[in-house]
């Protein structure tokens, strides 16, 4: 992990100037030696760069690096985590397919499934990922993808990915895993059955709150040639591009990613700027060190919060009573990341008082920053969901999401204690009124 995070995808000796870190290629287009060379690029008979909307040398290094970290066969870097999820699901399920989705997903993903993806004629069945019977019953003949989070946002629920994947694969349905909270430093979904992995690289891969980016990784498990009629867009000659994308698998590549890049990255214009790719590459160099420290501090703070006056519940996989505790021990030996939630007695009033009293924790909707962040999901990240949808993913009026950063643990705890005191006072005032 440490070695690949620093070296994968880049060879300083092969660079004309010996640059130790990948240069930022800001060109929008790339000169070709001949008409035939440019024609070959557009006909997909040669590898290279023609126009940066489809990729550039800096983003290519990032794609190779995340491929190595996830031990996949290829990757695409895009403009955001939301773009990564959108492109992955569109490439698999649009138009007119069906998706089985975990009820414990980030609010923006749930909104996308419920609204925008439906505009493409894609239907969705949402189920509790801990209910294997419900998960199995949700699949239909039209199902083209299943999606879960390796560590759910904001309640840090873990999934039994091997069990969920086995059910999906019996029906030849690929499994998409959003592994943003885990990152490859803590968990490689491909080792547990995932076919496609998506990341909001904005979070832990970047690590410093500077850059928006997303990544899609093909783990190599999905092969549309096993069900050619189901994946005819990949297994038959494409009218627009004049190629059969599934042929890439015979050459060790990913036909799914080739199709996604040619059609959706190009048409949606979800290009990742080279400067953003370079920022993510820098962040990845320290990923494993940061995730170890953050995971340890999050578990320690969650343990201290458990049972404190005014705290109705702490959602962290290491705490007593969690049905996924065995998964934390089995699948996450290096920790379960730095995001978890607490539920405060007193509802939104207590949550507001808690957040406003904090001085070290910053009120913001990002996660995975070097800074510790806090927000109230019911009025921010999950505010556009229905009450039932929020309840299904564990977001209630008193829920507060915490994202542990790299500050000193005792400083963070002192600030949390001040917040709890304010929450209790705010709750008492509201109750009295």
C-alpha cells in the first residue's frame, strides 16, 4: 500500500526531465505526428491523447495508481464522486434497467437514484443491506447493477459484501461499491466480491479538503461476454464508435470503462483537470498513514461518547450491540475510517447547540479532511430525502455526523465535551419552553 501509493503509475526515469512527481499537463489538445496518427486515436486503434476532455497524461497517472491500489484492471478519473457514481450506473443500467440499492447510502446518491437516474428510465429498489432475504428478493430480470457503500455515510454501517455479491452474481448482476469512506488503505472491495468500485477522491484520497474529484475502478470480475444479450451495448458493434467494447477484455483491458469513457465521460463532460489529479496523487502518498491515525482516533472518541449524558446513540462499528461488529473484525483489521454519527437527545435543537458550541470542529459538509468536521445531516446532506428515506439510513432530527481529522485527540475531545454541555443546555431550554 505505502509503496504503490507513492510509485504506481509514474517512472521518473522515463520522464524527459526526471521529475520525481508527475507534471501537471494543462494542455487542452495534443499534437500528432500525422493525419493517420490522429485518425487512429479516434478509431481506438492506438493509445494516446488527442483532447483532454477524454483524458490527459496527469489524470492517466492517477488512474494507474488507483488501479494498482484497488488491484483492478483499469480506472477512470472524473470531476467528482457524484460523477463517478453517475457514470458507473449509467454505463451499466441506462436506459431502462433496474438497480438494487442499499438503504444506507449517502443522501446525494439516494437523490440521484430516486430522481435523475429515473429520468433515464432506470428503476430502483431500495433494501436494508443487512437483510439478505430482502436483498435477494429485490432482484428482477431487468436488474443491471447493485450498489452499496463499504462503510455507510453517516452511520458507519458495514456490509457483508461477500454475501451480497454472491446473491448478485448468481443472477449475473455486477456489484458497484462506493468505498469513499474506507479507501483502499482500509478495504479493497474487489477482494470481497465487488465488480466496480467508485470513490469520491475529494475525501480521504485527497485528504486536505482542496480538490473535487472522482474515480471509477473495474476490479476485473465483470465480463459482459458471459451474458452477451444482457450487455448488448458492450458485446455487439457500437454504431457510433464502430467498435465492440467487450473486445477490450481479450486484450486485458476493461470494455466497461472504455464504453463509459467514450460515451459518458465525453458526452457529460465530466473531465478532471490535470491540476486536480495532481492534488489527489499527492494526497494518496500519505493515505495509509492518515487512515491509520484517523481510524484509531475515531474509535477512541466514539467509545468516549458512548453512554455520555445527552447522547442517545453512537453509531460506530466497534461499539457494543452493533450487528456488524463481526464484519469490522473480519474485514477491517486496519480500522473503519473516521466518519461516524451520534444521536443527541433533544432533536435538532440539541444538535444545533452542539454544533454551534464547537470551536475546533468545523461546521462543513465535507468529510475526509485533515480538519475535523461536523454537520447535521437531516438539514444538509440528507435534507432533500423523505422522512422514510432518512429513517432508513439512520438520519434523525438529533443525528450529528462527525468526521475526525488529524488534530490532537485530546483537543478534539475537549471540544466535544463543550458541545455536549451546550447540547444538554439547549435541550433543557427547549423542553422547558
